[in-house]
């Protein structure tokens, strides 16, 4: 098991290097530091002196790939790609184009993102599995037919519709929760309740159908027929056997949303004015703050890889065969 986990961790290193290289090419080759300076300063202040000063103040004045004037290892270490790659690997994001500490911003905004994402993930997962189990238990019945049709209808509606309807009904008509905003502490519960409800409702259609497909594959296998032949009830077969053996693909689906636990939802946080990392990224894109966008892209990749590693570890808990690989 230790060797299995070690291999998975080592696999992440070349992936992170590749992500770092791609982001560097996008932000420093396709879009040069001079382009960043012109975008940030605006047409009114784009003198050569101002551009050079902006580039130098942000540390972008080094050679990009190779410093021919340096000696020894400094030919490589005194380059933009080396310093940027090193800082990203150490999660030292530096300052934004407006002078803010990106690392401090990430620490401050991680809490609101987690306050929305964790309840949305847990309640959404529980709801999706419950609906899938219900449809599987009553398979080939009218409840299954109408339930699947309803799930398809939910999938066909844009998540933006659920946000608008939720804000209009629960926030404006019934006034049960605030339409938008956020404050810290326990008072945040009333602000995150509506985003969590919207997230669960918007995802139940696709989630329940997918889990239903996984469970239907399991209930048609030989070991399920053997369990029924031994006299186990349909409820016991479904919950003790089918659901347990469907956990590996379920865990694989959960890993997709793990980065959103920290990165937040771009759409939800923007519409509900939640000061999380999702709205932080959207604001950076709008203001064309390339330092923040680059940091968030890399941080998202890191979190996704961490999620994959955690999923591989969870495989060893639900399937003993994985430990022997």
C-alpha cells in the first residue's frame, strides 16, 4: 500500500511541472510582461519609462529562459521561468498587479469558499445517492420512469435559472434568507443557506442519474443474484452489497468537485456576493490581473492532483485489491 501511494505522489510531480510550463508560456510568452504593463497602466500612462518601471517592479525584467550574461548555474536560475516555477512550487504567489499579497488574499477568502462548498458537497452527495437508491429500488416502475424524466428536466435547465429563481422566491418573496452578501462567524449560515440549496438542486438531476446507472450495473451482476438466492431482502442487497461495490466510481466522481472546496464556485460566489476564491478569480479576470489569474490556475491544478491522490488512497479502503498493485 505504501508503494502504491508513493507512486501516485511521484506521478504528480511531472504533471505539476507541465502545468507550470503551460501557464508560464501563456502568461509570459503568448502574453508578454510588456503586454501586461500596457494593460495595467492603460493608454494614458503607457510611456516607455512607465512600462519599464512596471516590469522591473514586478520582477519581470529577467531573461525568460536563459541568461547568457550570467555565469554558472545563474544562467538558468537567474531567469523568469526558474523563479516563477520555484515560487509556484513553494506556493509563494507574490503580489498581484495592484500590489496586494496574493497568499494573504487566498487565506482570507478560503473560509467563505469552504463555508459554501463543504455543505453543498455533503448534502448534494447524500441527496444524489438517496434519489439514485430510491430509483434503483423501484426500477422498472412508474416512480423510476417519472423520476428519471424529472432528473433529465433538471439537467436541461441552466444553473443560472436556479440562482435567479432561488433569489426571487426565497430571498425576495418569502424573505427567508438574504439575497446576497456574507459576514463571518456563525451568522454566515443564513448567507450560505441559499447558495447551498441552489447548488444541491442544480446538481441532483445529473448526479442522481449517474449514480442510478452505477447501481443498476451492480444489481445485475452475479454476486447480487447469489445474495438474493441466499434469502437476503432487496433492501439488504441494495444497501449492503450494491452500494458498497459502487463506491469506487462514486469516489471517482467526488474527486472532480474537490478543487471547488477551496477554489469556490465562480458562478455562485459572483451572484451571491460571497468573498471567496471563486469571486476573487472572476474579479481578477475582469480587471486583467494576470498574477492572480496565474496563481489561481496553478492552485486549482494542485488541488485537483491532491484530490486524485486522496481518491487513490480511498480506493485502498473500499477495495482491498488495490493495495496489492
